[in-house]
């Protein structure tokens, strides 16, 4: 999807995402009644990935440095000669280490060795989804942001959460069709991806380009200004981001789609979370295959 196609879809999808963020119940009602132009899941997903790549591609042209340099600076990771050597001489050959379970939600990627090795060197990376986590070694974190990798990983998360949630909703006799739940889950994941990409670019511009502060220095300055108000401001931003972008659209949107009461939907989420224990090994195996054969997938996709 080129820059022209991305631009053409901004008015429609941008409006729909803002509408879903602000009024998720009304959005889902109009979606069910056919009053909202329903783009295909492929279009929504492809547009969100393409927009993210476009933003991270145009940022270096405007700022004069890569997004990875800004991210390393914000996290306080210094790029050493040893890291540069490892980048050029160490190939990515992912190996499975282990999987485990915890009381967790959502999805994410952790890089515990990035502070020492940077993001361009093969290292241990943790992939999380629902109540499970998987540890892989010899993975280059910077390679996970390519079009093929990000598309397949996001699609994997989409189907993982939907296959946990939809059967749980069927227990409470929801009449919602699977294709409707799939479209809304796809739209929600795309929304989170776009919002996350824009948040990262905003962090780069404010902390690195304007203030030249890493995250630790920014927090120290905020707490130095006022311990109480600084902490409250930080807590407010974190909670607002979590509630407004992640929790509220998901809770209200899918509860409206499945036509469940608050209590029944809470039970639905509990069942879905338990189901995640059984589905996670399948998801983990799929992610391992994506990372293992990423070079081939880049060519195919």
C-alpha cells in the first residue's frame, strides 16, 4: 500500500477510529446496522501497518536520525562499538528456550538484554500473549518491525484473542456472527497499533528532538518539580492511556457486540482468560515459526 493509498483512507478510517475511541457503543451499533462503511479486514489491517511504516519511515527524513537512535536515547541505551560489531557479524538464528505462564493479560514483547546489546544484536526476547510467555534466543529485536513480521505477529494476536473470546461469549448464547467479531477485533488491534505508533513518534519528538531527555531524566525532572503533582500527572497519563485506548473501547465495544450484561461479559473474559492457557502453546509455536523463517516470509509477502 503506497503513500497515496494511505492518504486516501485517512479520512474514512481515521474518522472511524476516533469515533470508536470516543463512542464505542454507538460505533458498534451503527456497525451492526450497516450505517458505517465497513472496509474489509485486509484493508483495515493493511492500512494500519502501512501507516505505521510510513510514519517511522518519514520521521528520519524530517528529524535527520533514525527512530531507533531516538528510542535508544530515551531508554538510556548507549550504542557501543561492540554492539555495532555484533550487528554486522552475528546472524539471526532464533532458538526456542522455554515457555511459561503467569497471571497476565494483553500482549507484548520484552527485550531484557537490549540495555547491554542494543536492538540490532541477536539476543533473548520474550513474547507475551494472555496468560503465557515464550522466551526465544538469538532474535534481533529491530527485525520485528518489518512489514512481514509486524503483519503476521499482529494477525496472530488478533486470532489468539478472538479464539479465546468468541467461544466464551457463545457460552452466554450470543447470536453474534464470527465474522462480525473478527472484523471488530481486527479493527481494535489496528486502532491500538496506530495509536501506539503515533505515541512513539510523539515521544521521539518531545523527549529526544525537543528536550533531549531520556525517560529517567524526564521522570526525575517531573518529580523534582513536584513530588505529589509529578507523580499524579504521570499516573494520570498512564491510566488515561490504558483506559481510553485499551480498556474502554474493548470493554464497551465487545460487550455491545455480544449483547451481554456487565456481569456476563466479565464472566466471558474470565473464561476467555482460562482458555488462553490452552491456546497459548499453539500461538507460541506459530510465533516461533514466523521468527524462524522471517527471511523467507519477507520475500513471499
